[in-house]
């Protein structure tokens, strides 16, 4: 199995970062690229084309996910602004609509596959995945076998959870290797859900883990909780896309951030900004609640708590801070309420 030569500390990585001339990796997350699939997880064909045009107009380099992630975590990007493109679930529209448009531009991309669905209605076949995987710049990677909710359930024993999760992770990885000859150390969490135990499973395997919380990948990012910007119609509009494409990782110690399973509702997020950034310029937002207060605790440490409880299974706090070059530093904390029903 491929191993990543990155230092893991329970799947998290923190090193100091020089903020001057910082550039990070922005990872875009897609599901369907279609005008006829569910709106919540679809990017229309015309919007997809305009998104690619903006990347080109901004003269951003599109790179493979693994290369870009490793370079960002090592702090090797300096002024380079990199983009990686990913697709979850291996829907047929990626083969028929997205792949030809990316090929014309020579853009690499990654497809995260939940292997049990391959060949089902609306999904790519193994032959189609093999055809794309043989093309230069296309990576096929693990999205679990069954697309299950992989965080430990409240009524689940440790041994039950381990058997369920290890089967899903490793069955998918062995299936990809058997069918396509790929053993890539990249994993995308189904639904973007993870907890500390699941992060440890990825760290044991030497895998990078990608969620669905927004933000850029930088030198301080947690290797098993890497952010991606969702690009479905509701989130990928051109009016906000430029800020996302040019965003940088907010340089905080991600090893101090919670895995995200809540015990209190609403939860509290606490982190410390570097001295070069001002608490007064930090803006934080909660899913469905808009902008929320930032409480300064002194020494650059802040606490953020939404005013109202949430009634959804997944929600986020997003915090941004202006950078000197007109872009934004970005941090998204995903929260998971295991008391809410699974999708």
C-alpha cells in the first residue's frame, strides 16, 4: 500500500508558516456535471464551463491532487496558486460531460469512487473508469465501498465500528487495485463526515483525507481533514468563485481544532491567530445563521459560538480574514450531530 512520507500526529500536521507571499492549494469538489440531476449536488454544464474559464483567465495552475496537496503541506508553493479538481461518486455525467471539457484544457483531476455503486444507474462502469484512469493526469481514488456514514454511531461498539469501517475502506481500496491497478493514498469521506477515530484509521494507512468543508490546503492543514470547496450550483456561482479560487488557509494550529462531533449545541470553536493577523478583521459565519460574533480571549485567541442550536446533521462555521494581496484567509470547521438521522 502506498505510504505518504508526511509526519502524522493523529492524522494532523502543524508547522509554522510565513504569511508573506503565501499561496496555497484550492481543491474544488464536484458531484454531477449535468442539467438533469439533483440540484443540490449538481453543477450545470454552462456553470462548469464558466468556472473553468475563470480558472484559465486567472492564470491558475491546475495540478494533480496528490502533487498539489504534498507541495502545499510542505510549504513549497510560495507565490504559486494551485487548483485541484475532484469529483465524488463517479457519476456518469463526469465521464460524458466533465471529462471531455477537462481534456481539451489538459487539466488533471481526481475521481473518488464508492466501488459498490460502479455500473449502477447513473454511475460510471468499470470500463469507463479504466478508460479515464489510463489517461494522463486522471487519478481514480477511494470514496469507500458502500458510501456509508463512517463516523462511529452512538449505539455501536468499538469492535462493530472497526469491522464496518475497515471493511468499507479496505474493500474499496483492494477493488480499485484489482479492477484498475490503482492504489492511490487519497480518500474522500462520504458526506464529508469524520470523527477522530476515523481520522486515525486514515493516518494508519498513510492516506490523505478530504472533507466537504470549504477552504484552502496550506502548510498548517490537517492531513486527514483536508478542505475542499463545493462547486454545486448553490456554492459555485461566479460572483463568489474568484475569492474561493484565490483563497489561502487561515494559519492556525489545526491540531488544536476539534474533530467536529458535537456534545453541545450550538458548539464552540476556539483557535489562536498568528500575531500578524488581527482579531478585529476576522469574520465568522454559521450555516443558516449568517454572521456570528467573534469573542476575543486575548493573545490572538478567539471563541466562536452560534447564537442558536442547529437541527441538521452537518453544519459549519466559516471564518475569513483579509490578506494583504486582496485575497482571503479561510477556515471552515465542520460539525457533526450524531443524534440526527443519517441521510
